[in-house]
């Protein structure tokens, strides 16, 4: 009888984004290096959009510039994640929130630095930063208290 | 639409199985073979094919490969890539193709095997802006959606439980349902089931499996000439993609059904009260409730009350997914979008056996395709079917 070799599976890793895969958005990726959240701003309708796109979703034209977000908003929806995604095993269960930023765009992120029961829909939050992959900043949220 | 000129004259479905180990060509072949047997059609007569793009084979050549796998040489070929709307959207597009004379006899064929093969990465913006966040896939997004509904409207957990139980009772009568789901579900089981992505419970969610289904379509005139006796006519169809897509903070509980539902009903000259059988796409129970509200069976925010007062059994006032729906028969990936339509066709042909609905005079079938970022789902479609006379 032979003994099967014990091959430990490598721990799953949290996915790390490859910038500019979806659309060219270098200012966004440059911004998060400095913990700044840059949003696209439609110069014609004077409205923001997020995530970045090739055209303004309001006019269909590329009349966009980049402006810095206040990084503040309110929880719009919230779920407690029971089945961890790859790279999140040690955190489960962990809360995820949809946030309405004050610039009138929506962002989805982890809610950090509180117990899930401390937060509810409507609560004010601000962006906080995690380091993922090889030193890449990535936005998350925490209660603004 | 001209209601009675096009007919679905045949259908087939294979048993839903978890980890079948089969490819999409195996599964589609099995459904196609059953369709050829049940209709007696010679495959050389088929000149139209709509193929649902599966989760596991998002391949630009997939429809060509399917023609090759089945030995078909169609004059009209469609790779229908509308997520869970692919099968019903394929039927609607086949209606147009037959009317335009691009083909005469079309098959709408769906298979998927997400429990046997890895799903292809979803692409788009997701790798940069979504996947690093750690959202628990579809159940994470529907957990977010349900949390918002609860914040805005009256919520009774037992209402969603009632939907799950009604469909489970139907799955027990469906020999093609995933075998391990064919056991009774009680309200206690539902309420005690573990949270998946709060406030979403286990029994609010589909269980993935492998499976396949097919429908055969042609003009009613041709069907009569060929000797078919049973027809089901698609009498109305409406679709909406990326609902409220030009806004950045839409009400996430607002679905494309608020648009597609009333439009389909208007085409058919019906109101919600006229619908006899409801066969909605059911990935999560909350989706069923939102559709009941926004198609107009009840008002916004009154979904729970309406559900508590309505009998959804096959003997009830609004029979709901009488084969168990995807939640209780299993969700064979994107082929799941065809399951509830096949059941509606079966009901309207009077072939549903012990779960047959009396006076099956019409059915409304819906589809849902795609889960976007910070919005409601991507594609909503509504088909209304009537039996031929």
C-alpha cells in the first residue's frame, strides 16, 4: 500500500485588480496610490459617475474629467457575507455595503473596523484603505463617527 | 404582435443532476434527442437554431460547434447571450426570424453544466471594481437587494418562505427536479435555514446543477400541415436591459419588469388578473416578490401581504412555477431560463400530469439576466403564452 503524498493546497488569494483592463482609467489608479478616490465627472451635465467608463453615461460622449471625491457617504444596502470568497476566509462572516457617496454615485465595499451589528442602512461612512496584493491600495468603508 | 401565427409545437427537458460530469454537447444532445423522439421530426428539416450561451462555455464559436455536434445546417443561427433570459429571448427572436422567413423550423436549445465545469470569468468591469471586494456572488448581491427592500417596505419573512414551500411542493411532483430537492419543506425548515448572505436564507436561493431543455417552433400554418395537434403561441413579449442605466443611484428595488411587464400585458390585451399560470425566473425568492409587485399583480411594497393572501399551488388562484422553479428543481446554469418556459408549454398542452393546472388558458413566463454593480438585475423579459385551438 502506497502512501499518498501530502500536498498542502496554497491558501486562496484575494483577487488583485489589473488596472486599465476594463477601460483606461490611469488617474483612478494613480489616485488610490495616494489614498485619493478620483471619480469621473461629466462636464456637460455636471454629474459624477463610477466605476470609470469610456463615455459619460449621461451624454454618450467622452466629455469627462477626473475630480477628487469627498470619500464620504451613507450606507444604502448591507449584507453579511457568510460564505467567504477566495482570500477572505479568515474574515467570515464579514459585512459588505453598497454606499451612496455624496457625489451621487454608488460604490460597493467591505465595511471595516466595526462589528456588523453596529452598522445599519442610512449610517454615514467614509472611505478607508486596505493594502492588497503587492502594496496596492484598495478602497473599503468604515463608520464615520 | 400577431398572436397566433407562430407556434411552439414541441419541448423536451432532461433531468437536473448535480455534477453530471457531462459536457454541454452531451447535455444539449440529450435534450435534442428527446425532442426528435417526441416530435418525430427529421433533423434535416430544421433550418433555425437558437443556442443559449452557458456559464461554462462563453465561446464565440459555440453556436457553430452546436450545429456541428447535432448535424444541423441552419439558415438562421443565434447565440443567445442574455443570461437567464437567453432561452425565452431565443424564443422571441425565433418568432421574428420565422415571420421574416429567415427560417421555417427553429429549435431553441439550452444547456449548462456549472456543477461539472468551471464557469468562465465574467469579464467587463468586474475584475477591477468588484471581484476584489469579496461579494459572495449572486447571493451577495441579492442579500444587498433584500436588505434594501426591507429598509423601504413592509417585510414578512414567512412570505418568502411561502413562495419557497409552494415551489417545493411542485418539485416533489416533478421527476426531472434534482432528486435531493424532492423532499417536503416546512415553514420551520425555511425560517430555521442558515443565513447565506444576510438577510438571504438558504431556501431563498437556487441550487446549481447541470441540465438541458429544448423547444421546437414554426409557423402555425406549417405546424398544421405537418400534422402537429398541440400548439402554444407566444402572444406577447417585452424586454428591458440595463434598466435605469443612465442613472448612478437608482432605487435598487426597481426592476425592468416595471416596464416590460405592463408592455407585454398591453400587447396581449390582458391585465395581471387575466394571468392563469405564473412561471417567473426564480434565482432568489425576493425576485419573485419584486416581479409580483412590478408586473402589477399587487402594488409596490405590498408584495408580502399579497403573497400571504394568494394560493400559489397548482390548484390555486395563481399557480407558481408548477415544476418547482429553479429554486426547487435546481438551476442548470443559464439553461435554467428555459425550464420554467418548458413547464408553461407543458401545462398549456395539458401534459403536466398530477400537477396539471385546470383551465390552463395562458401563462406568463419571465427571465432575468445578469447582476450589475449597485443596480437591480440587468435584463428583464416577459413572455405571454396561450394554447392554440
